[in-house]
C-alpha cells in the first residue's frame, strides 16, 4: 500500500518495487486531489499500472487501465455499472463471509497493531483468528493488514491468509522529506518477499 501522501521520488520507488516483484499495489491517497494520482500514474509504465488497485477516484481504473478498485468497508455497494476486479476492507469477523462474497479478496484489519497509525490497535486475538481460520473464514481470498513485518509473516501464513499488506514496515524505512536514496527500502521489500515465499 502506498504512503497516504505524495512525494518526489514516489514513481521511482514504486517502479523499483514492481521490478523487485511487487504483485499488487494499493494506491491509497485519502483526501487528495485526483490530479496528483493522475500525475503519478502517468509516470509509471503501463505494465505496472495493470497491477494497481485504486482506493478512490474510481474513474482512474478505466482511464489508466488499472487492476481494479478497493472499497474501504464491508457494505458499501459497488459503483453502478462497474465490472472488474474489486477488493474490500473488513474489520469484523462476523462480516467477513459476506464481504468475501462481494470481492475478489478482502483486507482484514487490524491483525496486529499498526506501525503507521498509533490509534489502530489489533482488532482480534490470535485465538479468534485461529477459530476463523478453522471455520474457513480466513483463506486465500483474505489478506492480513496491520502490523505486517518480518516478525509477523510466519504467524499470518500459519493462519492461512492468502497474502499480506505491507505499509508501515516498508515506508518507515524512507523519510519522504529528507531522503533521496531508497535502496534500503527496496532491499527490505526483497527480504519480505523471500519470507512470504
């Protein structure tokens, strides 16, 4: 998932992440003008745009031939006439089954305490997650969001999640206001990819 704000080296870093094997990028820029998202998307090659899921300004999906759209909750209806890839966020296990019916995959949040938003604490206990996994609620269509890092990947894999969302663990390694060199961020992404398998 992207940083919520735009910054100067962003297109270069995103291109490098795609080159390093990033499969799906969530373009998450809450409250920003769509003009900035458009500018960022024009700086990325077509082949990378096809791997981007947009969180708002859904018209960008068709205009830039993006992978799909993301709806930030369990119940908001799909935009009228939309046909294509859909993902959703979910923060309640009792709504996960329904959310999965209306999405290609669901981001279940918050599995662990967020590394970027101090007020976003783990929503579930490990026992609740194990129980959800035993009942087939957690499967390859559910991705873990919140506190994902090298130390938590194994636990998430053991629970049967289909993927993870990396945000804070990656972006906390690069100061968007002071740094231009981002190789440490790319190297860390490669470690995460290897740990995921």
